[in-house]
């Protein structure tokens, strides 16, 4: 039987190690580890019985973006920018917010660059231009310009939201934030993901060093002390550890509410049979938060 020489075996092992390092370095790059876009839309809002409009946005760097605008049923109570998780696109994440128009809230579902019909490639820090563009549209469009503005982010959308909000603190229409399953730091999350695989476990620290720390959600929170934040996180979350919740809540010195929910990652408002009662309760908590933190209500309280 043919046997490889010791030299060949060493070269093969070195080659495998190099490939693993390249693979992990690719994961460590922001676009590789944190964004998994899907171009094809699997459905449109009208398939769910929802009225909608396609919205075209232009980011500050010229990247053309796509979003869906869901008008409210009846007189609108406010507008919500929805920032989805790191995979697929708005056509699959829409189930998390499809109920809000019937509750009186208009919703803009944004696909980050590289997702759905949005051009470009998703990476940090460029995606913050996308969030800025969506906030500007909601602040200036005729159908939303006179309304309270809230941002609801889930998973990486919540994590992006916290830093993105610091860039828009001078917006008088921004009334509050809703964070569902955010993480604290990109490098910490990178190490957590690396620990799940024996192949890349030894490289968790070198890989995490390649991830920028300038946009960490945890560092944004002290700057957001004037904004009320509603924090959700499921105790059953298998994607982002539940422990992130209390670390984030502790870092926010402004008005906030902490909700420890149940169910899978980001299923907070998306009803299923097992946790339907909990998710109905979460929906009501969100609606109460929106009503109580209306910018007009806050102004009346200060008079």
C-alpha cells in the first residue's frame, strides 16, 4: 500500500491549516460572518393580504437600496423602521411585523445593501449609510413626516440599530428603540461562533481581532441615554446568548424596559402554537411602549 512520506504528510497538514485559516479569516471579515444575504424574494406583502409600496432609497455613498412600505390600517399612530436579522431578506422577515399595520403603525422594511433588491455588498460600516437613508426617508416622506418614528431591530438588526441611532440623535422625530436579541460586541460574538466548531475553536481570538470594534452596540448605549429602549431577548435563544440582555440593559442609563421572552431566536412577535400566549403578550408590550413613548406625549410631560 502506498504511504505518504513524512514530508508529504507535514505539507498536507500545513495546507489544511492554511485553508482553515483562510476560511476562518473570511468568516472573520464582517460581510462573511455577520451577513448572509438572499437576493430572491420568496413572497411580497400582498401575498399576506397587506397593502404595500416598493420604496427606492439612495445611501450617502450612492448605493441604491430597496424597501417595502406598509401603510397602516386607518389613521396612523406612528412609523416604524424595521431592521431584520443577518440572513435571507425582508420577504422572510416580514412575518415579524406583518401585524403592525392593523395595530395602526406604518412600517418600512429595509433590505441592507446586498440583500433582496438592494445593490452593493453588505459590510461594516457601510450598512450604517443604509440605516441613515431609511431614517431620512421616514422623517421626510409626506406619508410619515408628521409622525413619531421608532426603530425595531432584531438580532444583528438590533445590534446595528444601537450604533446607527447614535448617528441620528439630532432627529426630533426619533422617539424610541426596540431591541430584540441584540449582542454586545462584534468580537465577542465572533469568538462565540468560533467556539461552536472544533475546527476553528483554536483560532477564535485571532479571528475576532480581524473584526472592527468601533461600532459595538454596548459602547453606543451610554450615548442613547435620552432615548427610551425596550429590550427583548428569549431565554431559549440558541443563536445569541441570553446573557447579552442584562449586559446591554445595564449599560443604558436612560429609560428602558427589560423583557425576558420565550421561544426561538427572534420569534418574539411571530406567533406559533407553542408560545402563542407569550408572543401575544410581547406584541402588547411593544404596543404599550410605542404609545407611552410618543414624542408628543413626552413633550406634554415636560410642559
